[in-house]
């Protein structure tokens, strides 16, 4: 009987020692019926000391402003006078930015968020690495700016099956969008070709494709059908799978308020003194033999090859300017004809007067 009592005492003592090495504490609860001005600062009584503790701080409550449950766990270890191996996880729907800092030799936890009526209970699990129970007394939670040293952004390492509520950050502890990626988003095929989406320090955003062949393209599909393609050589196809020799190929009409076509030369060379202006006889002969104007492509050529807008506008203006020269020449000829007509009329009048004189003399 004595042996059984002794054994029971040893077991109870052992369990008591084990429970003394691992304790759960409830150092403080917080609620604020308003919106914080600076953020929520949890001022602990844990010394900022190398090798001391490896606590798990749990925040459990409700963020009323966004109707989110709070279930956050925070861990850290202090090594070489720095917060080491710090991380957080959230099983609730609230994942605010969290920072750690050293203020006057004590650890502070700062929730860098300002939401209306946030309330939570702070619970701490300590595993007996030098902590004492007094370290979990005297904790406070205040609306106060962070002004400590060794500030550390705490990254989230949350892994949840199914839907994740709230912003998710990859490469950032402070996501500002439902999915916030700091870095490159890449899709890689087993063949090695890769599509990457990223922003760059030059102020631009890029969609980059690498590892393809000379005929590879970036295709934009709707309902499984390609509507727009950008090819390796820089050509763009809209509504077609072939660009031919063009940089932009469009199957269908193009609507625009204005189209500017840049050309190398313009048709004002027609007005140069040394321009070889075809005679109207030469134009007539060319039309009779070829069926189109000089320098203008035939209907068969246009049907087979299309037309270049810049060149065609230049050629059309060339014909207009040639017609202008013909009209000016015709006007000059008409002026000369009119002068000749006046001279003939004067001569006719003079001859009539002379005839009258001759007739009077004969009488």
C-alpha cells in the first residue's frame, strides 16, 4: 500500500514538473468601441533578450468593422539581437499587417490596422525556455504609434483548404488585394517554355513568353478560340491566324476617328521645274493600251496585292497635281485663243471699213 502511494506521489510530482515547464497564460483582453488612430499595440512584459523564450501568442476575438473573426497565432525567437524565425498564421478571416519591435527592452506586438470596434483575448503558450510567470503580468493594449527598434514585419504562413477569406500575400506580409504577389507569376510547360507576368522597376508591367520557337505566339482566347495573337517576330493578328508579311493583320473592318500614315516622300515633286509631265496624248495612249492611269496600279494588281494607303494617297495626289498643271496650261491656251479671236475680230472690222472706202471710191 505504501509503495502504491509513493508511486502515485512520484507521478503527480512528475506531471506537476511537466506542467510547470509548459504553461498557458491569459495576460490581457482588449476591446475599443471606436476606430484606432495609430493601430493596436500589445505591450508585453517579455524581455527582448537573446535565447529567451519561443512563445506562441494567440489573438482570439472579432473585428467588427469588417465582420471578421480573429484567430491569429504569432511566434518568434530572438537571436543575435534580432527577431528570428518570426511568423504568423490566421485561421480566422482577419489577417492584418503585424510588426514586432523592441521598446525599452521589452517586446511589443503591433497590429498595423485601424478598424472599428476590434476586440480580442490574448492567450500565450510558453514552453519553458526561460520564461517566468511574472513575464505574463502587466500586459497592456493601447492605441499608440510604433516607436521601438529592430522592427520586424511578421509574415503569414497560413495554409487552409478550400476558400480563403481576406487578402492573400505571396512574397509580402502586407497584401493589399485579394491576391497580392510581389515577384513574378510564372506558368511553365513540361517542354520548358514559360509565360511570366510581372512588374518592373522601370515603371512598366510585362507579360513575357520565353522558350518558344520562331513561330510561337501569345494567344488571347474566348471560348477556346483565338481572337488575338502576338507572334515571336512582333506581328499581331486580329481575327486571323496569319499575318503574312504584315506587322498587323486584321480580318474585318477597322473603326477609327483618325488614321495617320507616315510616308517617305510626297507628291509635290510634280511641281518641280524638271518634272517630266506626260502630255495628254501620252496619257490617252497609256489608257488605251493599259486600261489605267500612268503609275496607278491596275485592278488586277490591287485585287492580288491590295494597296498601301500611304503610297496610294501619294499617287492620287500626284494625279491631282498633274491635272492642276493641265488645267493651268489649258487656261493659258484659252487665253491665247481669246486674244487671237479679238485680233481676228479687229482685222475683220478693219477689212470691212476698207471695203466701204473702196466702194465709195469706185462711185
